[in-house]
C-alpha cells in the first residue's frame, strides 16, 4: 500500500460504522472529493490506524496531509472549518450551540436508548426495547420542529443538510435495516411525521446516497449477526 | 461587551461542569449573575424551563436564550464573545480539532472512570474504575508531553479550552483520595500534570473560583453514605 506521504486526504473507516458513515456524508455535503478511503478490518487493525489513533485505536480517522483527526463529530467540525463549501454548522453562535446540543443528544441519549432494541433477539425483548426507544424519538421529532421552524424546512440544518442531519444520518441505514428485520418503524409516519419525511428526504439526497451503505447489505449482515449469536448460546 | 448583554449562569457549587463555565467567563472577563440551584430540595422553574431535555446545570442564559452542556457553553462563549478577552480555542482548524479531541477524551473517558471509581455498584466495579482513571491520567500526561511541547498549558503559552475543561475537575481531583479512595495526582508518575495543576490552580483568575476541597470531601462522603444506606434498605 502506498505510504501516507503524498496522499492529500485519507479516511480510515469501516463500512458498517455509523460514525464513519456520518463522516463520509459530511465530506460529500462539503463537496470534498478525491480522498482515499481505506476499509479497515477491525479484527486486524492496520499499523496506520493504530499509529494515527493511538489513544482509541478506532475508526473513523481522517488523515489530512499526514495529520490525523479522530472522533467523528470532531472530524465533521474539522471538515467544516478546513474546507470552503456549503456550511455544515450555521454561522450564528446561538444556532451553533443548538446544533451541537442536538448532535450530543443523538450520541449520548438517542443511540444508547435504541441500542438495546438493535441487540434484541426475541419478540418479547423487541417489544420492550422498542417501547423504551420511543421517548428519545419523540424528543427528536420536537427537535426537528424547533430546528426547521414553522416554515417546515426539510432538514435539521434548515434548507440544506447540516451538522445534526449527519449526526443522525450516520445511524439511518441501520435504523431502517433493523426496522425491516424486526417488522417495526422507528420513525413512524403517523406518530413522527416530520422525522419520517426527514428520513426519506435525507436518504434521497445525492450527497447521502453515495456516502451511505445500502440498507439491504446491512440487513444481510444484521441477520447473520443475530443468527451467529443465537447459535453460540447453545 | 455590547451594552445590554444580560448573562445568567444557573449552577451548583460542587459541579465541575459549572466550574468550567465560571472559569471561561472569568478568563474572558465577562460579568454575569450567578444563581445557585438547590439540586436536592428542588430545581428552579427557570432551570426546568431552560433545560427541559436534561434538567441539569450548568445553563448559561444569554439575553434570555439558554445554552446547555458545559462543552457547548464554552464554545458558545468563545464564539459569541470572539472580540472580548482571549480566545479559548485556537484559530487553526487542526489545532481546534486536537483541542476538541482532548476535551471529548476528558468527558468520555476520564469522567466515566471517575464515576465508576467513586459510585460503582460493587468493589470490583470501583477497582476497575480506579484502574481506568489511572490510564486516563497517564494519557493526559502524554498529551501534555507530546502536544504541549514544554509549554505551560494545554493551550500553549496561555490557558485554552482543554485547560478550562480539565481545570473544572481540579477541586474533585484533590478531594478524590479522601472522599473515594481514588489516588490523587502523583508527581512521580505524572509530573507534568502535577505541575500544570499547581500552575493553573494558582492563577489569579482561577484561585478565587476553586471550591473548598474539604467541603467537596464532605459532600462526596455524604453521597456515598446515602447510597450505602439506600442499598442496605433495598436489600432488606
């Protein structure tokens, strides 16, 4: 593999990781193309990954002119600041604080409340964990209403995809895949009309389509994952 | 500062997150009204209204608009008052990313370790937490050594974002050994961090804001006693 020197921009990632997906989405939104993407085998991490992220050893890592940036939301803000292009975070300090607040909520509250549902294997488990995931979804529906204002703009970022959109967007393909396998609908159109509309619009956006894995591919992986775990228990 | 800027900070005297905000406001030379929340007896209407999602302090209310979450408040202060006082974050995007990385590390790893070491449910939990705390402290020593390049602060020649983020924890770092049996900073193992903590703690802008360590110890012991009593009551 070519040495790091001479490669302007490189992203170390893993196709299933929501954190890597959100960075790819952010790069696409910003209009940053032509970077080298390296798919890491997390069971056999590369020397480059371990030396670029010695503290955590995790993906995603964005390596810009040899200098590594780690932690997905830190990377997204870096992309926003280091390149010219459509703004990912708004320019007003108060609006920026709201965007950061919701992105933090998505990672610190929403995802941990959904994770048990993703891990559930039986119908009873699923019913319970799905129910427990709903309060955070209700909060996100309210957040979208707040961010998109009474004019009903399509994204958390307003007219265009922004920070909160990619924060949540990294998880979207997974949410859909798990819904498909479980027969559920997390962003239910009747209960959460704005989120349901957001999900559709977001997934259809050019920047996102190319940056996100296919839901069908995640479905295949998820089914295998669940079967393997069940098999191991016996 | 623009005329008519109204700032109110909702806080609690022992909270390291609130202290971060006080430190940042102090470094920027900004004046504000401080409101001590009584977390035990009842949170104020203003707090519940200003932070409906988390109901937590600190909340900075600037001209009536609430900003929540300490790291977010710090960045807000830096950006809304960019022309006032020193900047907390550097101007170079890469250096900003490095500063944000370490702030996230302090909150995600260091604080989590502290929580586990002090409030873990079992002795094994606590022991694991103490181990993780040592790892975190040594990692930060490495950060000072490698990124700091012999400068007095994480921010370089002067105090920056990471200094304030870590500085908020200093009172508890000193109280930890007596309150929770979590080893305090060891000059043999982490000499740079010890020197940094003394330097930071002695700053004119910092010293008056630091909470009384003996009061923190008392609070820590009280919280543990309350939890032990609740656990004993629950198992009967």
